[in-house]
């Protein structure tokens, strides 16, 4: 049977594989002569999952999860086990990661910056 004899109308079509897009990276921290990087534009799905985990599991569990996701298990463990990493250094690393992940807002963004539905001043809320 040749391809010309097959009705392809009901056959699933799978797109040709393409080269993965090159991910632009930005520095996150330096240790010795090594620069550790993170994606400049992480996928929005990662940010949404991070926010979901904050609600479901709490902010500390979400923070650990996102660091492992962005840095990888090996780099996360290296930081965790580093004998002289202090809280200020860790906090700076995490704030940079979180700010980048959330599009430059970080946890300091207030509700007005995140989007709030506002009614025009001329309309009264329902039930008034």
C-alpha cells in the first residue's frame, strides 16, 4: 500500500520537530569564578504554578519548589549546603529570582498593580 492509497483525512497530524528556541539567560549570582544564571523570560506557566503553590502549600514550600525548578536540584543543593551563605545573600538571590519570575513585580506588587476591576465613578455598586 502506498501513501497515495491512504485517506489521510482522519490521521492525526504531528508538526515537524523544530529546533528549540534559544533561551536568553541573565546572571543570578556568582560563586568564585562561576556565574549562575536563570532564564531572562521564564514561561508564564512557571509563575502561575509558583503562585498556585503559594496558596496550596504556603510561601516557604513554593519558594523552595521554584528555586529547584529554576536552578535545578544540583545548584539548589549546593546553595542549601553552602557553609558560609548567609541570610542576606540568600534573600538577595531569591528576591532576584522571584522578581524576574513575576515580571519585575516580585511580592512587593500591590493589588492595584496586579489588576483590579474598577467601576466608573458615575455608577453605584449593585445593592446600594
